[in-house]
């Protein structure tokens, strides 16, 4: 799959403001998800991002504000260090506003997260995505992740019933 054709930026990425997530960000992040994902079946994906992530994983999650869009949301990354496997970190959600895609913003968010997690002692980063989210799969491959699965779902290697009956997932991992 080819990368999305980038929209010319109206301002440089350096004009964007990176900061830690707060609980007040929860509403606008979940409000952005249906439009930003824009894939059939993702209308209720926001349910996988409850407020608790903004309460308990705020220090490892990043919000990017766009000062040129009334302080609107430009991108976000919700991630954390594993409690059970301290050598592992996990990226739960990443999203970039559609008109800002293809300019390296998600790469910046991931590389910042890799640096932070490496500094705290992690040695790998995990993530999952749906078999139908080819954009996410291509992005994770470009970011150096390896995909695993036990079966083919719609032509994609995925773990069958990974998150429950019918909830197949592609699992990604990458050393840091
Ligand atoms: C996936 C997503 C976060 C990528 O954001 P982005 O800012 O456009 O990504 P970047 O510009 O930083 O791209 C980083 C790398 O991934 C590659 N990539 C990104 N999107 C791609 C696509 N659709 N197809 C192929 N490659 C892609 C880029 O070519 C780039 O590779 P390079 O650095 O080696 O040149 C964005 O498309 C998005 O928000 N999608 C909807 C939400 C989603 O699916 N999130 C992931 C699951 S949680």
C-alpha cells in the first residue's frame, strides 16, 4: 500500500506543541477517533480508550496541540510501561489529524516514546492493530516493528480471537 498523499502543511511541524496528556484531554481525543480512523467498523473504537488512560498513563502519553487551529488537537499517543513485564512498553493508540499525515509526525511521537521508555529501562515496544487497518500495519512496518499472528485474516497474518471471539489482531513488536 502506498502512503497517503500528504496534504501540504500550512505551518511547519515545529509550530506544534508537544505536552503530556491530562484527564481533560479525554473528551476531545475520543471525539476525534471516528473521523481520524475513518474505517468501517471503527465508529465505536473510542470505547477502547476510557478515561483511565488519561488518569493513570498520562505521564507516558503525549498530546500535540496545533496553535494554528485554535489550540485544536493535532495528534496524540497513548502508551505506558508494562507493570508485568518491566522490559516492555506498549503503545495503545496513536492518531494524527488527517491533514497533517505523511510529514513524519507519528514518527516523531514514536521516537520520543522509544527514547523515554529506553531511558526508563524498557527494551521493547509492543502494539496491536486490526487486520483491516492496513494503514496502521504499513506504518508499524516502516517504524521497524515485526508483525506476528497464527492465521490469515483477509490476507493479513493475525492472531485469531486475540481479544475475544471474532476480535482478531495483528501483534507488533520492536526492540528499542
Ligand atoms: C498511522 C498514522 C498514525 C501515521 O501517521 P503519519 O504522521 O502520517 O505517519 P508518518 O508521516 O510519521 O510516517 C512514518 C512512517 O510510516 C510510513 N507510513 C505512514 N502511513 C503510511 C501508509 N498509509 N502507508 C504506507 N506507509 C505509511 C511513512 O512512509 C513513514 O515511513 P518513513 O519514515 O520510513 O518514510 C496515521 O495515518 C493515523 O492517524 N491513522 C489513523 C489512526 C490509526 O490507524 N492509528 C494506528 C493504530 S492505533
